């Protein structure tokens, strides 16, 4: 444990030195403020680093992460991040990014008790119940798992579009588009699920074609 702790401290010093060697004003410029064009709502999984996946630098992505990239209307943490991103930072894109092999989604496919996380998993189980006929049509469990990951992302984008924050932004003519992606842990590539929504009209059209 001591070796690991020392290593991450040393890594920080090395990162600072490397960054300053490239640009002596790097951190001074970062400290002046942020104007990211994107809010990323992703999974807490350590294998899904938002900035690295899209080649973004610090200051270019505002990030919220939770287990299975959920948009839960009672989650004040998520809503606070969304409100700040949309109304203060004026982001132009909000991206929900799930990933194949998601442990939270996998847990929602079973009935084992994990602990306090069971309460969070309940929200994901609700998504399965909404689409059980479609998901149960897959006889192969891996295919069903992957389809569930995709369905969950789509539903989170739709839930995002229904929040009062996004609705008000569209009503006020704000340039704001929602997207849904799935990241492949074994490939590094993302899949655009084609749920790109920039207005209430888009929401109605995309929702009708969702599956």
C-alpha cells in the first residue's frame, strides 16, 4: 500500500513537470476558468476514462459518473451537475456513455443481493422490465447483456431529455444536443446509438424509432 501511494504521488510530480515542459503557462491558464462544450454522464467503472476515450484535454469535458451511467430524477448530485453544465457553463452537448461489460447492468440481470447498491440497481431493473420482451428475445446471454447495455443508455438519454433543466433550455432556444454512446472495453471504440436529440420534436421522433 505504501509503495502504491508513493507511486501515485511521484506520478503527479512527473505529470506536472511534463505538462510545464510543454507549456510553462499550462496550469495558470487552466486556473482561469473552464468553458467545456461537453457534459459527460458515464459509468464509475475505472476502465472508462472520459477524457482519454475522446482525446480531450483538462478543461474540455465536464464529468458526472455513477454506477451504470444512470439519469435518476431524484438524484440531486446528477441534477446539480446537469444544471450547472447547462445553465452556467452553457455546454452544447450532453453525452450519456455506457460500456459493454458493465457490472451494474449485469447485476440488474440477476437476483443476487450485493448490498446497499441493490437500491441503485433497482432503477436499472426498471429499464429491463420496460423492455423485457425485446431483451428476452435474445437466446444468447452475452447478446442479451450487450443489448441491455444499449437499451439502458437510450433510456437514460430519454430521461435526460425529460428533465426540467433540459426542457427549459430548449424552450429558451439554447443550443443543446443529447447523445447516447456505448464504449467497447475490448476495442476502445465507441458506438453511436443514434439517439441524438436537440429539441422536443427530436425527442418525439427518436423515441418512436428507439427499438
